[in-house]
């Protein structure tokens, strides 16, 4: 659990709903979401403004620079918007090196405007960074020197004095409006556990602030406090990240337990597979395989912490299935590694892995799997002995190492003779 | 060096006491501070100073004023007397500590060999591990002063070496802090939902200086509040999402450094020269090993936790280590994501760190991943280029840290740096001590196969250890799925086998038939009386159950025993009945108050019909019927009653099912299974009567005078009868209703003599 980006549609939905609740600002924004499953007739019934106003359509997929990439359609009627979407829905595109299909769009009223303001709030360790610029819009990066920022320490209220440096250059009437809007957005930011909000740009409609484009990021750790406030919220994967069935299976498993289970498939044809305990150690093992020049052979990134035997079995099954899926006679290695545990019972964790190994005996042999184990901590001797024994029982080469060995030593062993 | 004058005055004291305490503080007089730092021994000393000077008159609270003064600052506080002579000093140490905390991060030491902690949310294992560590280090006092377990109070027994000690348990943070004013570390094992709130109230306690938060998943905004409060109040937060930290040979937080074997392996029972800080708790333990291999060991190690916003940062601790004279070099293990490493870069560049720093930032693999990846730690996320491991390693190297080329080369870099310090004479070899042996816990010794211990209880009917409870090996789920009834459950738990459906159905019929017999029978009566006396359900139920015995409810058991004995010995009904008569025993299971030979008990007929239809053999019942035929010839009310029917048919069930050996049947009859059936069945009725009385709000029952025969003469009859029996040396005259045993009182003898003379 950590910071999670949310869709523009949800950012705006939360902002509109809670600006009204917290500071009684009624944003006149409307937005509609379109995915593959959208029934346009139903949508039209629900959101009548779609047929009454000119529209803007853009993908809502957590990537930016949509305007620059020609993915924003302006000033369409509903039929035009539908046509624009239908043409692109499911189409694969590439954004900054990440490829993926477009699956979600947002439709909004087309707002002709002149002013484009920039507003960003980000949560920092000791407070908040609030940035504002009169020169927002797609050229913001070129105009970065025109962005003013203030730092607001954690417990300080966002007062007019605090905001003053940001809006000093604006005419006082507009400055006051925008200042109030900022205070409202900041209240929503704090109340809903946002970690980042950016509006680039927002404009003024009839003298009132009106966000045109918006990005938001929530702190998923705070989900338990915000169940009602967030409502039905989706945390989409970063653009370009399409989960394999195995990855979705583990993600699903991870969401249902207090244990930590992470599995990322890097290369299905890879010949080095990881089964590493601990957030810190998993990173270092992965680094080391890369350092040894075998990054391309790395099949997966995996991290687990505190799983039950049953959960460990399920995770191990997935990894073994992937590791044995493409046998080609050449040596394949599985790294069952980890640091010297503080409190995890190593023997018990290994029981789940051993059950999976026994299930996949023939697949392991066919894929020429070599297993390298390194672990220390409570009950590690039992765990290592069990691993050694299962190797002998199944006729699979297993090497085991305890805390006396360098943690990443098995990476060297794994790539030898590959 | 700083001198603090401590003055105690008050009417409870024989004379006023004045002591000067020399206090050594890293920065003896802190500028711009209104107060001074006192070491914890002063707090421990104050009560004994007072008690040793108490006059003979008893103390009362607020008798004595303790005045501390230093450099023109003065502070006084009445002490608290817990009893006449026992004194606890609840000195508001915030006054004293505020200065310590002000510069704590900069001045160095957070812990010492006398540091004590309060432990929030009782967890046996980590506390025991802390105490084991204390013992290993030769600490005199346990490092856990008290435990806070919301809603509980009392003591928890734990081991301190070979001895057991009782650690006080408090229900609130405030109470714990008041009771243990010298405990200045708060170790928070609360869940992520409540960790922030409990940590905040701990930080607000004047006596608490350091808060370590173990939970992973504390909301960022909550952590930020803690950070802000800690900063403005000069306190230290370690974590969240951390295992904690350790000062070798002095103090350890929770599970840090794992098992005792590992602590010994890493020589953490005595201080070395290396200060270590990392994000990862698991990797910190790994690094304690690595560092112990190539240096003289850890002086202090802290895991700041893997969150985006740690309570204290890598650089906070490095700057602190820099001010600890015993720390000669520092090792840092950073991670991709966040910018914390850059504040260390800044500190290095500004020359704020003058000891060697060996650093490595892990996560160089992030560039292997095409799209954004969230690694194991919340803070480990490939952000911008600046937050990458590569960029941070580069910056640290440029700022003067020793940065290896990979994690694999980390150990060598640490060794090289250490060896250089030794060469330069900056590190003097540490004299190694042998730590005491810690007795192994029975549980872990058994687990590792080193010892065995006898069990104290044996159970053969059920097992609750697996995925779901099993009755005689049958999982609960299949009991429900297969549509088993209460009879089947009785069959599994009492007979340890699955009996055929006709048997379990018969058991169920018996339970139904025996469930109740109206309010007038003695069991129900007792239950009603007890319920009306305002007693609870269980008391009312058992007062009825306790009535069950030879005269009430015991007939089924007896019927089965006597019928079985007679049948097995081949007695004819005539021989059986007459032999019973001779012994003066009424045949159990025969006779009814209302039913007659021409008006049979409907229940008996139904049982017989069921058995004849379903049982493979009903030989015992047939025998009982023959006995009935004979007794009916003597008197018309001597019919086979429901007790006799159940008793005899139960014998047929056992014998006819073919599932019990002869020995098993004997044992079942012997140890009172049938009585068990009655107890079980009648509990249903007794519970019903209890609820009935309570529902009806019946008042206390009192037996009416009119219904009692008050007479002395009645007593005399019994005395005479008793005397008669004694004189004749024969059997009692009312065998089926034996006389109560009266105590042999001298009046009895006198009375007997009196009446005999009449």
C-alpha cells in the first residue's frame, strides 16, 4: 500500500463533491466516463448535458501530455465524441516508451477560455508544497520559471497571508477568488488524504474557478478512514502496465491478506526466477542479478512478507509455473532468498514453498531447474534442512546457505553454467 | 559538567536535605534553554533520598517539596507518597527532558544501559526478546518498565534470564507514564489503524522522549502530524513500518536483530564502533551480520522504516551518530524513491559529518522495469531520475561518502574503511566479553527437537488444531454438509464412531423423550426454585442437574445394568425378580404411577415399535418384556416404564449394531453413558424452566408453613427405628428408603434411654 494515482474523472468527482461539503463551493463542472462497457444511450439519459453542450473528449489513463499527443478532441457534439471514442477505444498507443491500449475516456463540456492557471499541491514530509502560475496549460514546462511556490508547514493553516506570494500579481478581485478556491482545494486535499493534486490548467468561468484538467494521487494507507468519502474508487495501474493472469492472481491475493505478496513478470522466457522475502532484500537481489549482467534473464520481481503457509503455496505455485513454462533444455535457476529474518519463522515459510515444489516435480525436472536457497533467522536450520531434503526427494539440484554466507552469493551460483 | 542542587524540604522530613548532583551532558549548558538535562539515575535516587530521611511521623502527600535548581533556573514539585514509607517521585520530567530532547537528534545518544521503555499493545514474543537481550548485555534492570494493553490491567509474567518477573500492565498511556516516570521510550505495536492516535498521545506525555512505531500502513497525513509534533516538542519518532533499532549492549526495540543466536553471532551484546542506519528492517539485521564479520561490530543500528515519510530520516541518525564519540564510522543503506539521501549529501558537503560514511542505495534494478513499479516498501517507487538509486549513489560519492560499485562490494568497502581507521589508530580493539547463557524456551526447544516434555492432557474425541475442528476425525463442515443430526454428533463424541442412522435416530428419540417431565419432578423443581432466587442460567441449570442421581433420573442406567447382568447370566425373569426382591432392591425400569397392564405407556410402545422395525436384534428388550409379564402377574402397575425401555433397548443398540466389543459395551454401561443421555436430554427441559421462570418474573420461592409438618415426635420415631436396627444388628426396616444418618449427639443417647424407660 502506498500512494496511488486516480483517474481524472475520480479526481474531479471527489473535488466537486467535497468542495461543496467542506467549503460550500459549488463547482459547475460535469464529467462522464466512457469505457468499453458504456452504453451510450444510457449515458445520455443519465448525463443530459452531453446532448446540450459542445464537448471535449480525452483518454483518462493516468498519462499526461495528451494535448501534445493529439489525443484531445475539442468542440464536438455528442455524436462526434462517440465517433472519436469508438475510433480509438482499445487502440494501442505509445506514451514515453510505455505501450498500451486506451480503455477509458472522459467527456466534459467544451469551455472556451482565455486564462489558463496552474495549481499544484503536493504533500511533503514536513508540510505541503503549493504552486501556482498564471501561465498554465500545455506549455507549463517551458514556463516553469513563472510558477510561484510556497511551503506550508504541516500544522499551519492556509491563510490569506500564506497564499499572498502566489497571487500577488493578480488583480485583487481575481486574486481573492483564486485564493478562496485554493483554500477549498487544500481543505479537500487534507480531508481526503490526497498526496498530490495538480490542475493544469484551471480557468475562470463567470469569474469562478473551473478546473479543466486535473490529476490526483491518494494515500491508499488512508483508505480505512475514507471509505465513505472516497466512494466507489478504482486505483488503475500505471499506463502501459497490463497485468498477466498470474500477476492479477497475486495482486488479488495480496489485497485480501495482511501479508505482503508482490509478483511482477519481467520476462516469461527468463531463466532466473526470484522468490525473495522482504522489501529491502528483494530489491537487492534484483539489483545483483542486474549487476551480474543477467538483467535480461530475470523472469520476475517478487517480494513477500508474513504469508501463511497457504498463501506462500499459492505464490510459489505461480512462480514455479512461470519458471517452468518455457523449457529449452538450458539451466534455469530459482532463487529462494532473503535476509536474516528478525521474526519470520523460516521453517514455516518454507513449508508452503516445499508443497509447491512437490506438486511441480516433473515440470521442474523438464525445465532443468536448479534451486538456490539462502536464508537466516528463527528456525532457519530446520527450513534449510527441509529444502535440502526435498531436493533429494525430487531429484532436483538444491543448494542451501545460511546466515554465514553473503546474502546475494546465490545469485553468482545461479548464473554459473547458464 | 553541570551542577544541579536538589533540595527537599517539608514537615515529613527529619531535616531538609540538600544534594548536589553532577551531571555530565554532551552539551552541558544548552543555549537558550530554560531547563537542564538530568540523567535518569537522579529520578531513581530521589525516592530513596526522601525515604531515608523520613521522620517517624507518617508521610502525607504534598508534605515534601523537591526543588531542583541549576544556573538560576528553579523548579519544584511535591512528591507523591504511595504509602507511609514508600515514595514515588512523579517529577514532571518534561521540565528536565525538554532540553535533552531539544538537541537529542543532534547530540547523539537516544538510549543507554538504563533506558526503559513502555510497550503498547501486549505482544509476548518481542517483549521477551527485549528482556533476553537485556540479560545478555548484563543489564540490571529490564528494559520494559510497563506494558499498556488498552482495557486490561495487572501484570504479565515474563522471563528475565532464569527468573520470572512480573511487568505491570496499564490500561492507558497516561497511567503507564505516571507509574513509570523514568521510562522515556514508547514502543508502539498497535495496528496501522490505531498506531497514529496512540503514538500521538504518547508523544504528548512529558516523560516520553522516543516513540517507535512498528505498524506498516499508517496514513501519511497521520505520520506528518506526528513528525510535526515531535519536531516542535523535541522528540524522536522511529518508524512507522519498522522493526525498530538497537544500541549494542544497551537497549533493543522489539524484534530487532531477531533470535538470541543471531544477536550473539552479531556481537550485539556489547558495543562496537559502527553506527548503522537503513530503511529496511530485514536488511538492517542482515547488515548487523555483515558489519560484525568485517568490523568490531555495531554501536547502534536504526531501521527508519520503508514509508514515504519516515518519522526520522537517514540523515537525522547519521548526524546523531556523528556526535556519539564511540561511533567511529557510519554505514548507510538507502533505497530508491524519496530524497532523504540528499539531505545526507548536503550534510556531507557542508562538512557536518566528520566520520567516514560508507553508503549504498539499493534499487538500481528499477530501470529494468518499463513502467512505474511499486516495490516492496511504500517509499520504494521509481520516481524521477533524481530519486533513482543510481543518481543517489552518484551524489553520495561526489559528496565524499564511500560508495561501492554494487551491493556485493558493500561488505568490502565497509571492511576497508574500518581497517583504515584501525591503522590510523582511531579505533582501539574492544575487549570481548562472553555473554551469559540464556536458557532456551521450552517451546522453541521442543520445536527444534532438543527436548521433549510430557503432555498433561490427552484427548481422543476432538481436535481443534487444523483448518476446522473435527469430531472423531470428521470435519465440522462434513457434519453439516452430510446433514448429520445431534444423534450423529453424540455418536462421534461419545462413541468415537459413526453409528448407523437408525442408532443415531434412536438416540435422538431418547433425548426428545427425556427432555422434560414437568415442573414437579425434583430436578425441575430445584431449577425453578433457583431461577426464582435470581440466580443466572448456569446456576439454575446445574442446581437441577445436581439432583440427578440414584433416585432421580438414575433409573435408565440402573435398568440397563440389571437387565444386562440378569440376561447375560441367563436368569429367568422369575429368578431375576425374586433375587432382586431378596436383596430389597426394586427392579429399575418396572412400575408406573399411572400406567397399568391394560393402559400401556405410549412412549414405550413407540420405542418398541421403532426398535422392532429398525434394530437387527432386540433380545434385551424382549427379556425386559418377559420380566414385565412376570411383574404384571404380581401387580397391575408393574409395567415396563420408559426408563426400562430405553435401558434395555440401548443394550440392544450396542450389541446389535456389531460395532462394539463386549468389553466396550461393559464399559459403556459401567461408566454411565445412559445417565449422560438423561443429563443431556433433561438439560433441555431445565434450561426451558429457567427461561420460563425468568420470563414470568417469578419472585423468590418460599415453601408455605402449611405444607410442612412441624413435630418433634417424628424425630423420635426415627430415633427409635435407628435404635431398633442397631439392637437387632439387622437390615434397615425401610430398605428402599433408608433413614437419614443423624449425628450421634449426646441428647440422642439420653432420648433413647428416656423412651426405652417409658
